[in-house]
């Protein structure tokens, strides 16, 4: 039965001890701890949220950067393409120009050759006709030395005219 | 494990002392009750007669206050058996005489008295009266089937075969339990203050190791119990509830350590749990809201249950007191039961010792296995009981803090579940 009877002295000391403990802890203990636990939990939540956002931003930044790089590469390829097209165009143009120029030169040359040939031909003709006239004169001179020959020729010529 | 080994040692010593005399004067009940109860001195580890003296503070019948060392109330008698040379030690109560203002006061720790194991003030009787009292005691002893304690006569105390009139002093002694209480207070204060120091110094740095475990416990109770139940009022009641939890937990675990700083069966003492339950009772009722009192005096039930005959009111008022009473008894019975089972299991060894060596061997193995199991279970129970006390206190307080109907039903169910 002794166990079930509260002992006054112990009740008194228990009360005193608990009240003292309670006041010490309620004043300098628990509020600080609880405030810290709560604010740290908030802090961690905020930190996690911040990290999540940062990751999101990083991801989007990475995507954006990738987009820029892709675009730049595309433009580079386009530009290269254009440049090569332009180059071949230039070469082509240059070739065409050169051909045209050459043709012009050749044509001019041909013309000049033709002209000089015609001129030479003409000169040659004149020369030849002069020579042949001279030859013919000489021949005539030799053949028509006698009067008879002269009369024969005149006759012959008259015959020819008559035939005509 | 250590606790267990020490338990065995501790219990073994008095038993051996008893066994040496050749007769089995091992009083199991006495040993169990001594371990469960309070004492004026604290056992020196591994010795069963020497005690660490503690101050005894008593008020005599004429209102005088006295304070003296508990060592003055006991005496160690060493008996030497001449045949074997073995020494046996006994702890014997002695009368401590204090002279003040020409008057002599006698104090003793009563043994054959209604106030067993308490400090009483003695008044010598005139010879005829003394003989008369002794005759009554002898007559009680002579009855067939009389118990060993049958020589107790109400209002009188026997010391060394002389009867005195006794007065149970008003006793504020720093007994073993009170000392253990102070040690628990110091431990809890140190624990909490070290956490505070940690937070003020390290700020938001995550605690590791011991501090981490402490914070785990704090968070477990604060977030898991207090915040979930009291919501926005959590901060207001958290200091009380957390103090309760840590104080009870510390006392429970300290009680399981058998040697000096521990060993006092504090939470297994009804005085301690009574104070705790009373404080919860005060917290619940003094700070209770209007709605709580309305529920008691005018509950929401059919009118015939409350009007001509206040049936519900009686039940509710009864309930106000049964709730903390249940708290008190639950903690007390659980902890005392645990201690009692462990000590009984250990005592089995010495009970079976009478049947010879084989019985000792067998009972030691079985007892040790069961004791290990029980001590491990007690560690768990220490935690669970501290938790349950805090949980129920929180719920009682929460019920008194409600303003409306919405949550009431749910809370009642929760309480019923836990109580079951």
C-alpha cells in the first residue's frame, strides 16, 4: 500500500523542481529552439525553392544558348553556301567575260586579217592586171609588128563582133 | 546490458548475505519493495549496506525544524561468524537524538510501525504504558497465521524491543527520489540549454550526432504531436508539453540505470506522476475556453439527458477528473510494473537457488534472457510512456482550447484510440 500513497515531501519537491525547470526552459529554452527549428525549416524550404528556380533558369538558359548556337551554325552554313555560290558565280562571270573579250579580240583580228587579205588581194589583183597588161602590151607589140598581123587581128575581131 | 549486469550484482549482494547464515531469510517482497520505494540514503554502487548520505529535513511535533544527515539514522553492523570467519554486514536503524533548548528530540527510520521506512519522532512511554502496548503486540503475534508485521500497534513504534509513541514528522527530506529528481532537472536543463547554445552559436547549421538526435525528439514531439493537435496555439503550450516529455523521458531512463545517478524509481512513484497529472489538469481547466465549459455544463445532447436530472453534467465533471487520473496511473503503473518485473525476474534466481546447483544454472540462464528482454522493453516503454503522456496532455489541452464543433468528434476518437 505504501507504493500507492503519495508522499507529501516528494510531491512538494516534485512540484518545486518541475516549476523551476518549466520556468527556466519556457523562458530561455524552448522558445529559442522552436523559433530556430521553424525558421530553419522555412529557410530550407526557401532554399529548395530557390534551387529549383535556379535550376529551371539554368535549364532555360541552356536551351536558349543552344538555340543561339544552332541559329548561328545555321547562319554560318548559309553564309558559306552563299559565299561559295557567289564565288562560282564570279568565276563563271569572269569566264564568260573573258570568252566574250577573247571572241571580240578574235573577231577584230579576223576582221583585220580579212581586210588586209582583201587589200592584199586587191593590190595583188592590180599588180597582176598591171603585169598582164604589160605582158599583153609586150606580146601585142611583138605580134603586131607586121601589118598583116595587125590586119588579121582586126579582121578576127570584127568577125567575132559579127558573130555576136 | 550493463544495466542488467549491475542489476544482477546489486540484487546478488543482499541475497548472498542472507544465504551465508545458512537459513533462507531472503524476503523477496521486502527486496522488491525496497527497490521500488524511496530511501533516505542512496546506495553506494555494488554495496547494499553503505549509503550516500542525504539531508533529512523534518518538522517535529512541536513545530521545530530539524536538518541532519541521513547517515545519523542508520548504522552498519559487522557481524563476524567465529566459526567460519565470514563477515556479514547489516544495516540497522538507530535513534538520532538532537538536543535543542534543553529538550531532546528523538528521530528514527521506523521499521515496526505504521509508517514503515519513514522518519518518525519518538516519545518514550512510561513503563506501565510501554508494557501495555507490548502486550497488545504480543497478543497479535500469538494469533495463528499472524504475519511477520503483526507486531505493529497503531500510533506506536518499536525500536530494539522498546515501544515508543510515534509522530510522523512533516518530511521535506532530500530523499533518494528527490535527489534523482534534481539530477533529472539538471540533465534536462543541460540538454535543452546545450541545444539553445548550439542554435545561438551555429545558427542554421544542421545539427549532427547527439544534437541531431535531441532535435529529432524535439521535432517529433513539437511537429508530430503539438503542432498537429494544437495548430496555431502550439507555441503557447509547447514549453509545458516539451518540458513534460523530456522530464518524464529522462526520469524513466534514469530509473533504468541501476547505480548511483540512476536507480530511483521516479516515474514509478505515484507522487511524481500525480504532480505531473495535476499540472496537466491545471493547464487544461484554468486555460480552458468558453466552449469547453459549455460542453461540460450544457452539452449538445437531447434535453432529457441534462435538464431535470443533470446526468451528462455529472458524467462530464467526472470526466474532468478521470482524464488526469488516468494519466497519473498509466505512467505510474507502467513504469512501476516494468521495474517490478525486472526485479522479480532477477529474484527468481535466488528463489530457485534453494533447490540446488542445477536449478541455479537453469534459472540464471532463463532469468538473464528474460531480464534482458524486459530491460530492453522497458527502454521502449520509457519512451512510449513519455510520448503517451505528452500526447494525451496535448489532446486534453486541445479539447479545452476548441472554439467550435468541427474538430471535436475527431479528437474524441483519437483519445479513445490511444486510451484503448
